[in-house]
C-alpha cells in the first residue's frame, strides 16, 4: 500500500510530519515523518527507549511535541486535549494495562461507547424513553465486540480479577467499542504466552480485515510484526531509521545494525 | 426504651447530615485525590445562601432552597476552576494547604457579607412532635432523614445510570484510561465539586432549620467529616453514608447515656477516629493500599 514504485499513492489517513519532542534537555523524538494509510496495519518497532511509546502518546495527546504536525484526516492533532482526540475517532490501548479495574468487562466496554452517548441525566437516570433506546443500541454494539474477541463467558466479571492475557483482550475490546477510525495498540502482546499471542494476532487481523480499521501497532515480537503488518517504521534513539514493507525493512542495513549491533552490519 | 428511640432517631438525623457532607468530601477525593479541608465551609455557604434567599429576599422557602442549592453548585464549580485547576500537577501537600487557606477565605467572605454574629433563621421544616413507639421526636428531624435518603437515592442513580456519573467513576478508577475514552477530566472535577457543594449545602440547610439559626460555627460540622470518612474509608461512598450514621449514633448515645458534665458526645467521634487509624487505617469499606516504601 505504500506505493513507492510508480503505483499511485493512496491518500494518507494520518501524516506525521517532522515531529520533535524533548523533555528538558533530552530529545525523545526528532524529525519523525511518515504516513499512515487507511485500512493498513502500521507497525512501529525499535529497541527499548527508541521513542515508540512517546510517539504514540503524541498522537493520542498525552504528550505535546514541540515541533512538527500530526494531521489526522486533515486535522492537526497537536494542541488538542486527549479527550478531544478520542472524540475524533482515535482509540488506544496502553503498554501497562489501564482498565477500570473495579468495573465489569461489560461496564468497561460500555465506557468505550461514552464518546457516542448523548443521553442526559434524566432519561439516562430513569432508564426510560430515549435513554433506554440509546442504551440498547450501545449494548448491541458492545455484544458484537464481545463476540469478536471471544470473551462471552467473562462479560460480567470484574476486570481486576481476570488474568493478564484476558485483561489485555478486554483493553483491546474497550478501544474497539469506541468504533475508532484509528486504533493505537501499545505492545498488545507483551507478556503473553505463544498461544495468547496467536489469538491476539488473529484478533488484530480480524479487526483490520472486517472493520477496515487503521491500526498503528508497537510490538517487540518480530515474528508477529513481520507477519501481520503492511508497513513498518523503525525508530532508534528518537529517529526514524527505516520505513517500508516488512521485507524492505528486514533487509535495511541500519535496521540490522540497530537490532544485531554494528559488527554484523559490516558484513 | 423511649430514651433509646429518641436518641436513635436524633442520632440518625444528625448522622444523615454528616453523611451528606462526607459524601461530597469522598467524591472530591475519589475523582481528584484532593483532600478538601473546606468541606465544612461549603456547608456554611449553603446555609447562608438559604438565609439570603429565604430571609433576606423573602422567597417562598422551597423556591429559596432550590435557588440556594443551585448557587452553591455554581460556587463549588467556580472553586474548582479558579482555585484547584491551576494546581494540577502540584504536590498533594500543597493542594491540601490551599484547601485549608480556602476554608479561612470562605469564612472571611461569609463574615464580611453577613457579619459574625449568629442570625436567627426561619425554621421552615415543620417541628411538630411526632410520637414513635412512645418516644417524641421533632418532625424536622424525620424530614431531615427522609431528605438525606432521597438525595442518596438520586446520587446512586446518577452514578449508576447517567453518562456524567459513569464518567466520574471511570475517572476515579483510572485517569489515563478515562482520557482515552474521550472523557474530559476537568469537566468531571468541576461536576464533582458542584455535587460536593450541593450535598454539603443541603446538610447546612437542614442544620440551620433544626437549630433555628445560622452562624459561622455551623461550618465546624466540617471537622466531623474526618472521623466519618476515616471510619467509612476515604474512597468509599457507601462508607461515607454508613460512617456518618455510626458517628451520629455514637454521638447521641454518648451524650445521652454518659454523664453530661463530661461532654463525651463531642469527643467520641475523635476517639473513634484514633482507634480506626490504629486498627484499620483504610476504614470499614476503603480500598486497602499496599505501598512499598
């Protein structure tokens, strides 16, 4: 989909344009530019501390980069508050699970519908009229997400009591419940066993294929990344050192150097 | 037996008022981690605003009370946006000091507007004695219990059903996640302060009507919030309600059964405070926090 070789380039859904971010004197990101195309799975890889999560936080509004622009469907995201970006259709999951631990799975997913709800205190409070109809519509959407992620049997469980792998799945579900146009996943498979990883990879592919949701994915498991992504951006020390299809990136000398060390790259 | 019933009912009535005030405190603490030392002053403002609308402006009392409660909500939201919002990201101790300063400031403002001498206030709740199981209790106390229960019910519905209420629970649970769900945390904090001001104001209005007067000392009830929330658990809304009732009852029984010259009714809540801190510092319903130091 990247289309470098004379193939007409599709319209980018998100343009990351010379983004620079510093914390005091530490430069976390410098001059990052690449495009994310609609309906693709865009991976961001790189060694620890390369700035992957910082970049994701810039997109979702938790960090404010000092330089550059991030344009999502034509609109600059930089300067918007995180909740405003969420309302534009950008959902995310976190590297360290951030769920509403005291609520049930269904309640967590229903909170994902928050951006689409408009019911007032009265009708929602009395569960009556428009408030009731609205609740039913959202509940149906949530049930579809539950089916997609195969979490039917835990829907009434309190999230804090679930296993790590299931919590990760619920967090993905909550992001999906927002019906996002862009889904940001920060290490969705970290700490999982190989079976759980396979499931998660399958869910991500399902989401991409069935809903055509654009996905930006940070992941350390190279096998998974190379299997499922359409495009890969490689960061090292806050800079973009390579961008392209998985095969292009795998063959790139700087990437090999970053992952295996410079002596190997010399060959 | 008569005395027991009488003490129980007046204990529950006072306790219900404590619960209302404590509820606002817990709400602010849960949603923003701010310990609000000005909760008693919010109660005082509610009482004085009602004095203003009913006594000074001469509004029919139900209308006057509603107007005063709405004004109290505005005051609460204004305090959040003018005083607390600029403090986001500051250390907890600074925020606590600011709420202590805020309590002095509010007392000063009220003193400047209405003076520092006690003012006679309308006792709009009917006070006719009611016989219950042989004991005689003022109707105003029963109404206070009823009104507090009604407010608890409404707030429960608000938290369970309304978008704002559910968003508030989400913010209390995980702020980062709430942000990424499209919830504006600043807005939720403003709503939390407005509700805290409303529950405290209702408490103040009930106390004013029961006392038949209002003065700056009415805000001292705010101090009782601490035994209540420490007993119930700082972050538990049911804890605030049950804690308030227990403290109210203990106060009534200690004052009624123990020799009055000892004045133990005043002291008992703080004895409970110390005991709970020694035995179960997170309170009856609070979340146990394990911190590694």
